[in-house]
C-alpha cells in the first residue's frame, strides 16, 4: 500500500459561533467545540484512509481560552500517527474576534480513529509519509501517547475498572 503525506489529508474548517451555540452570557458551550473538533478529525481520517471511519478515543481535550458568540473558530486538523488500522489526528482550534482581529488559541485535542471496511470491520490504512521536522516531532509525541494509552488500557483490563 502506497503511503500518503500529512498535507494530503490535513484540513482547516471554519465556523462562526452563533447564539444557539452558547449560554445566555454568550460563552460557547465546550460540547459545541468538541463536536466540530470530532468532525474535523473525522474528515482527516476519511481523507487518509478513503473509507468510513469511527472515533475510537479522544486522548486529550484542553480548553485554553474562552470562545464567544461572534467568534470565528478555525479547526486545524492533521495526522500525527498512523498504525495498521488506526490514526491519531491532532486538532488545534483558534478563535478570531472579527471586530478586533485578535486570534486566541481556544482548544487542542488528540483523537484516534479507526478505518472500517464495507462490513464495518477495521481495515488497513496507508502508511504516513513524514516530510518535515515538525511532522517527525509530532509523530514521536503521538507514539509516546499511544504507549501510555495502551498501558492504561492493559491496566484497566486487569482490574476491571475504568
């Protein structure tokens, strides 16, 4: 199977936050941001695998700055790591105030997706071609997160506790 470059599947999605996305004070609900993060990561995973994909886990979900009604959010999503059937995607969310032009780092997340075949079973995905030092650094960090995730899963299986 021929490999694919990170840039071949990366996306930037934009979404303006409206009153429906927020509480009465104008603060956007975290769940709204998480939903769009999941959608952006899913697009990356589907573009890389050219198949149906499902979210397997959200490894980290960090909110750094508040988001308000009227902000435009930019969801910058790209692959960090590709396994046999799974892919880790990193998503950075930036909020821009259209009046002031100020851009804030609003949130970041790491999500793992699994590619599925026509029968809904995991299927092999193309390997990832790393071209830049930044991509290599993110790949190394993703491998470390994967090791921690697998160790936690093993520990939980042994105790029967989540």
